[in-house]
């Protein structure tokens, strides 16, 4: 069983190598907010547990909304017919009524069965759901003893560009730090979306081109992307009023996808970084070390230099106070009849005029 203390990428690679080496465990619980790794491991098991000619007889795939825990346990306890081993997969297990009831299976695990439970914790900020596997339950503790438990946690924003740099060579392409940082800014922190955008980008490249550049991304990704909160923070850093209002108008039209609390949280984090940038600079810390301490990719270093000029210490503190004021307004009657979109537009105007 892979250790829970591993970094999610290291743990994924460890489990992947075990599967490819034929070290298949009788039980897998794959869960978490980063759905990409769950799908990858599930597909890997479906392609490696049984040879192609045995899958019609030995591979059963269920979907959580269409199956009960009792049915899953019953299927897992059957003896394989015409094959030496069977694979039972439950996809979208978060749709089951009581997934933890599968725990009765642990009392008598079949060594001739590989049971795989794929439980995708919701990761859409608009849904604000905390539904997940409860690590305090007997089910979770028994699952750890029965086989592999893999929690697919989301990779922090500041590590995404590095992830992209390491991912591209695995599919036969290369990308530099600046291009990776730009792709991360456009695609956000959802790895599934990054992989989809990368696939589109690769298809748009000239035949034989294996190196992805900043120009490739600007020409082929930027044209079809939605706005992101990272673009808003950048536009505010540059005091690009036209772009700021264009982005907040877009957010206002899609307020369920871009809830104001999530946006203000990102803005607060950004301006706190600017304030910390000032503090470190005044303490004589070298620029490169400042970026490292703040977890900022060097590609975005120029943005923070500009932001520190546009928002000196007093202005940065004023902006943080404004953000606190509007966070309170958004959660109270002080907003009056203002919509979230109107509050965000007011907030943006005050920041730009600070």
C-alpha cells in the first residue's frame, strides 16, 4: 500500500509502476478532488489486470448511480468464470447512497478479485460541496489494510507550471519554464483541463514540432479560453482598467462558476503577497529569493515588480482593507440590493482608484 505522506505525483507514479510490474493488489480505493489521477489509475488497472481476450468474461464495470453496495459486494465475491481472475470497477462511486457499506467485503476478501472503487470528490467551487470519503470511518481504516488507498489531492497553484514541464516529456514533447507558466495561467489548476488544453495545443502544432513555445500557447490556447481570477489579479497589478472591467463583467455573467467569495479570496492572497514582497524587499532580500519565498514562478516576477510600484505599502494595506470591507458586505445586509457582480465591479473600481 502506498504511503499517504507521499506527494500526490510521487504516490501516483509508485502505484503506476506497481501495476505495470504486475504487482496488483486485491483492492483499490481511489478518491479525491483531482479527478485526473483517479481516471488514469482506473484505466491503467482496466488495461493491465486482465489480457484483452479475458475482459468480456472477467471485467465488470458499474456506475455509482446504478448500483448498490450489496450488488458490488455480491459481484466481488463471485468466483471467476472461464478466467483466473476478475476485475470489478465502480466508477463515480460518490453517486452511491452508502458507499461505506462496501466495507462488509473486507471480512472475506476474494484473492481472485480485484475491486476498484473510484470516488470523485466534487471540485467545482460553485457547488461548495464537502462530500468526500470520511477518513475517521471503519470503512476507510479497513480499506487501508485491504489494499491501496490513494487520495488524489489537487496540486497547489504554484506547482502547476512545474507539473506541466514534467508532464510534456512523458508524451514526447518539451516546454520551457516561461511557456509552462503561461499555460498554467491560462488553464488554471485543474490537471484534467490542462491535459485537454495540451492535447488541443499539440494537434494545432505543425507536423514534427515537438517543442511548445510561448507563441504557440498565445496563438492556440488564449483565443478560446475563459477568463480566470489569475488574469484579474494580473490586470489589477498592471492597473489595466479596461481589461479589469472586461473580466469582472465576464465573472458577473457566470457568478455560479465564479462565486464572489472565491474571487475575493484570490485577490486577498494576491495583495498580501504584494505586501510581503515590499517587506522582504525593504529587508534587503534579493529579488530571486523574494520570489522563491513567496512561491512565485520567476516568469511572473516582472508582474510583482510592477505591482509593487503601482501599490506601495500604504496602498497595498488600503486595498486589503477594501477587500475585508467587501467580504463583509457580500455576506451581510449591507450590500442592499446589489448583486455579486455589482459588488465585484464596485470593488474593482475602488482597488484601481486606491
